[in-house]
């Protein structure tokens, strides 16, 4: 048998044995293994292995929806209306590198108030392409770091070997083998101390057995007899007992080796921790730097710093990365405050920003976001063409020049059209210069000046002057406009501020504003401030002259000031509270093609809480709202009303139970509603729900009953069908309630 401490030095075996009590043996792995070299290997950036690339990947969804209402009272009065909508969105990924998107929507109805339209939009998604590029760069960087810090694997192997060695040593010191040696050593000492001085050197095992020991193991007696012979070790030099030291010395030696291994293990773990921290820190830093990259030039610089070849990126990435937008079909044009902003056009849009900025937009203008407005005779064709060039990145410091032109109609009371009467078509044109400068990392200021042609009604009555000649009247400032905007974020206090000021001359025209015939000054300020470690957030804003509705009857000059404030309180394990006081808007049709917009304040409070009782999830909501308007300035039936809602929901496995109670009260009525809605998920393919309503009108003391129901089918690989129906009541003439039925059928498929 080879003892552990000697086998480390003299044995080349991969394992060695340790004797246990009762003649048993254990096999132990060596304590010290060859040290693995941490020599740095040559680095190469390399690229991750690529799988088979698919030529074209298609994903998206398709939806068909039919909506039925038996009665409508806002914003127009109509009965038995059907609306059909077919919509699809297709995402294309060519060679797993180049993303495109296609939208198709068609809508039709049996109501003359609702438009029938079909919209198509095909666009290149720059944000998706940037995400793909950054992902590929990130993978290349990670691969590069793994090659650069390959010694971490060696450190991990060394740490594992240290841990195994320490475990083996501890197993030996605490195991029965060493205990057995200590027992044998004490027995030898005891025997030596009790042996007479004149006793023969060779022990009489019979005397030993008869006089003071009753141990019957012959092997133990032989070992003891052999140990006390003075010349026994000399007679057999190869006997393993020569290498046996005392159990005490063996234990001390083993403990010293454990201490030494623990020190080496601690040092190796520290090296590994530092290497991992360096790798993760450097990787996070590089990823953060990549997130800040906004143009291909900066991306190329980052790749050079990382020693990553640009071959990991898609071909033509510099050009595609610089394309900010490309769209064919119906889309929203949004360029600047004084030229074209938030305008729906059907045509072509493109923005290219490699360092210099180029943009073009051309198409048919459609201001009718609310499709129940503007009959056919009041919607003449309108067009816009815009060219925009400049220097600097769109989201950074830049200076851009814009030229816009086209045809546009008026939408205000001064020139409101009547049936069979059309405003003379006219052209508009204008130029604008916009600049943006970042004062700090989180603060920037933007300003713009613009000049346009003047409206046709401001020209001489004989129209002797060409419409474009007014564009060159630099001495006339009535067709000019100015704007400035400041946006800031303070990281220390988490304060956000947004403010803007805009002045419009009486004769200024653009696709961002609506001409009223009077000079207008508009301004707005908004502040968002969190308190108490973001537990409480206050948002406040104030603005003047924000009337930008093209269909509303515009006043000659307005100086109204509107303010709003909102507070949100969120505490852990406590209900969430929000309060808001802000203006609301109502559009009223007052003529064949004339509309008025009414604004009034609304107060809304919301208290919500999600909690668990008896292993059941609950949700509780309290909502209070009040409208501060009068019957004289609004056609809204719920004028100056106070509304209170309580909702309680319990979630039990695959079921949910909801009970709602609400009260609506004003000077003319008080309506109390109690309803329930229960939802059951039968399996992953079928769910069903429904409820009943109890409605009481306090003025007539009559009780109305309503109902609601829904059904959902999920078909594997085919999609989902949802059906909903609801019977409720709307306020009618003489304070009475009239029934209103709503139904909806929807098919939805994602692929």
C-alpha cells in the first residue's frame, strides 16, 4: 500500500489506494497535477460560423374584421352600420440581411359617412437593418474576445483540478485510513511503554495475546512485531513501511498542502474573476458604443478599433445604413415644424443621410384622418412635393434647407365651401431653413425660419401678379414664420423638459399649419419630474393656440391658454394611483361642411391594485371622472357629469370573474349600472365568456337589462376567430335610454 503523502512524490500512477478500517481500501486521485500553461495564443478576429442562409423569409399577420352597431350617436347619428376591414402586414427578410415591410388595408361600409379606401405601403425598415448590423458586429466582437481571452478556459480547468485535489486531501484527512494509522501508532507506543526492559527483542505473540490484548488479528501482531525489530528496516529496503511516517506528521503535512492549494485556488479564482470582469466590461462598453453609432462612418471606425473586418456585414451596408426611410404608398410625412409635418400622403418618400442629408417627398395629400368627415364635394385633390438637403446627422447637429410646393385647399370658416361650389385651385410654395445643435449630451435646441407664397385672396383682385411673385417679396414679413424648440433631460434629477415657440404670419402657408388670415403666436411647455426615487411622477404642461384641426371653424385670432397636470404614484405592494386634469376635445358638425371644436376640462382619477389572497390573484380598480362643460357649449349628452366605476376581478386557474358597478350623474339624469363578465378558458383552442347588465335610470325608475358575450376559437396553423356581442343603452330624447347593440367578428392569423 502507498500512503497519500508518499504517493504524491514517488508514484506515477493516476490513482492510488488508501486503507480503511476492516481491511477496506479507497482509491484517491492524485493531489498535484501538471500546471497548464497560460501562454497567449495568436489572436485572430474571425467570424462566427454561418448556417445555411435562406433566400427569403416571410412573416407577418392577416386580419379580417367586421363591426356592427345598431345605433351611433357620436360623432354622427346613424343606425345599423357595418364596417369591414381587411388588413395584412408582411415582413420580408432577404438573405437574412435586408428587411422590408408591406402593409395593405382596405375598408368599406354601408354608411355614406364612412369612407371607402384601400391603402398600400411598401417600405424599407432602417431600424431593423441597423439591428441586424449591430447584432452581427456584436457576435464578431464576442468571437474576437473569446479568442483574445482564451486562457480563461485554462484557468477554469486549473481551478477544477485544485478543487478536486483539495477535496481528495480533505477526504484523506477525515477518512478512516488515517484514523486507523493513529490507532496503530498509539497501540505501538502503549506496548513499548509496558514491555519489560529485559524482554527479548522478538515479541512472543502468544504472551501478547494472553496477557493484555485480546485482539485476534494475526496481521496486526505481525506488523507490531516487525515494527520493534531494530534491524528490520535495514533488511528489506524496498518495504513500504520505510516510507511511513507518524500519523501526526502525515496529518500536518497534508494540512500544509491543503493550505498551499487553497492559496493557489484563491489566486486562480481571482485571476479568472478579473479576466471575466474585463471581458464583460469591455464587451458591454463596446456594445454601448455600438448602440450610439448612427452613421456608417462611425461604424467603420468602431470596426477598425475592434480589429473586425467589415466582411461580417451585409454588402452595401454603408448605403443601406444611411437610408433613414424609403416608402412607397400611403405614409406619414414628418420633416419640420414649418414645412411638412404629420401629413398623410400617398406617394414616394426617401431620406438618405450618410453625413450630408438628402430627402424627397412626392404624393397626394390627405388631411382626412377622421374618415367620417368631409363629403366628396369638399375634398378636391391636393399634392405636395418637397426637397430637403443639408449637412449633419438627422439626430445630431445639422443645418437643412427645405423647398416645398404643391396644391392645397382651405379648411376654415372664412372660405368654407358649399355643395357644387369649389374654391379656385391655387399653388403654394415655400422655403425653410432648420438648424439643430446639441448643447449637451441630453440637451438640444432647434430653430427654423420659413417664407411662403401668400394666399390667393391676399393678391390683387385682378390677379395681375403671378402667384409665385409673392414668394420673392422679401420686404413683406406677413408671409414668414419662425419657430424654436428646446428639449432637455437632467440625469441627476431625472427631469425632462420640452418647450417650443412658434410665430406664424397672417399670410404664411405650409403643409404643417392651417391658414386663418391672422397672425398667430403659439407656445408650449412641458415638464416631467419624478420624486422619491421615481415613486411619484408629476407631469405638467401649458400651451397657447393649439388649434390645428383642418375641419374646425378657425377663429380670426385666438389667445386661449390651456394647462394640464398629471400625477402618478407607485409604491411596492401598494395600490397604484394616478390623477389627471387636462383639456378634452369635441368636434360638432354645425353645417353642410362646417364643424366646430369645443374644449373643456376633464378630471380623472384611477386607483388600481393587483394582489393575492388564499392563492387567488385579484385585481381591483376604482375610476372617477368628471366633465367640466355645459349643455350650452356641447352637444355631449353626458355634459358636466360625474362618473364612478368600481371593478373587481378574480383569477382562478383558467377562469376569471369580474364584477363592475358604475354611477353616472348630472343635472338631468342618474344612471346606475351593475354588470358581470366571466371568462373561461376551456383548453388552448377554445375560450368563452359572457355576462349580464342591470341598468337603472333614476328619473324614470325603470330597469333595463343588457348582456355581453364573447367566443374565441384557435385553430392550429389556421389562425384565431373571435366573436363579440354586447347589448347596452345610450341616452336618447327626453332623458330616456335607447338600446344599442354591438357585434364584432374577427379573424386573425400570425405566421
